[in-house]
């Protein structure tokens, strides 16, 4: 919010009251309501003037069907950054999370339970990125043509672990092309981290002969599909239907786009990838996520750690008028509990 001019304490207090009221009720907030609930001895006319100033700053807006005002994404950002008072998680909820997560029998069940609990307690969509495994070092790769645009990838990674993946390619490749690419990747990249292969090929393309360019471009395409496939399904999302209970999320087209994003997961995983590199809790409000389907949503995310190392991210997705004061501590608490349960005994 560094681009905003200074806002006096009276305007900040009224904005705080407006945002809190709108989060609670989901209806535009009028001047009389603000006069009554702000606790300040101000006339409705004075409040209307302050609201006009806030609207000029882009912090609130007036829906055309109402004289009241609602916060904008920029208004929520100011509220979260400067005005929010976080509520501690009650002991009963903490104990419930500990008991239900501890009762899960293996790491996959713990992840599923954490996502479901986040969703149930916040009444939003809960999401948990699966723990990142150790770096995947390529030992050997083979490609087997299955059918048009379908290729079986056989990977030997790390200490002789074998993984089989079916990838969908942009075009059909002949068995000879697949063998040529496998030979190239094994000769040039065996012993390197899987996710670094694509960038390594691109770097080599700048220095190579023209007759190698087509081979390398094919290798880039296949390597990209292998790495993307390794990431798909790396996120557990629970409670997406909770969002249908919010009036502002009731637009059928918006819901369709949102649920397609949930189904595809790649956009959300990209946001979580941003979060895993950041320190502490992150809040993406509206268009800050960079994805149109999430334009009416907020994401609250935080990394979870095992033995001091960040191995994943969890959080919630909901409308921009989510109860940030309650959601933020629940997300933070879940990350701490999940990290402790995934730590070696």
C-alpha cells in the first residue's frame, strides 16, 4: 500500500468498520450503519464525505444497485496489512486438529485430513501441497510409443527407483524420434536433477549446430511434459463446494472457471510454488494471484516445515470477504501441527 497517500485515523477506523461489517453480512454498508457501529460521533453526511475520499483512493466502491459501499481488493489489502486484529484459535479447535491428524495412519492420510479440516473449520476450500520429496536425480530415461500423442516414460531416479508415467504430447512422435531423444538425454543429463533438464537443454540450444536444433526442441517438449506430469496431483483440495454458499461466488461462469482451476490444479500449484519460496504466511487478494479464475478469491497460504526445512505449503481459498482474522491463525496452526506430525519420530 506504499502508493497510497496518508489516510487519517478517522478514515482508517471507518474503513475497518466497513470491511468487518461487509465480511460479516455480505451487503453494501451505508453511512447510517457506519455512524452507528463505528463508535464515533460523526454525522452521516461527514461519513459520506469520508467514504467519497476512500472511493477516490480506490479502497471502496459503490455497487450501482445500492447507495452503500463495499471494499475493493485494494481496500482488503490495506485492511489486512494495517488494520486486521487476528483472533487466537480456541483450545478446543487446536485439540481437534491434533487428535484427528494424529489419528491418521500414514502421511497421505494426514495430508487428506489436514485439507478436510481446514475446509470444515474455515468453511472455505482447504488445500495442502504434498510434501516435496528429495531431489529427483535422473539416472536413466526411456520413451515407449503407446498411441497417437501418448508416450510411456520409464524413469530411473535417485537410488534405482523406477517410475512409469504416461504423458500426452503436443504431436505424435515416431519410435525412432523417441529413441534419439532418450539417447541424448541419457548422454547429456544423467546424474542431474530432473527439473533442471529443460533449462539445460535450452542453454545448450544457444550453442549447438542447426541440425541438432530440432532434436533439442523435441527433447525440451518431452522433458517439459515429464516434469509437469510429475507435479500434477501434488495438491489436495477439499471443500470447494463451500464457496457456493457465498452470494458473490454464485455466478455460474465464475464458479465453472474456479472449479476447472481446482480440477486442473496447475495454476494453484504455481501459486503454492511462489509461497514455498517466501518466508511465512502469504495472502493473495483478488487479481494478485495472477489468474483470472481466482480474481474474486483470496488465498491464505503458509509453508510447513520438517526439521526446519520447508517441504510444502497449505492454506485456504475463499471469497475476498473471508474472515481473515479467524482464517489466518487456523492456517498457521495447521502448518505447525502438520509439520510436527510429518517429522521423523
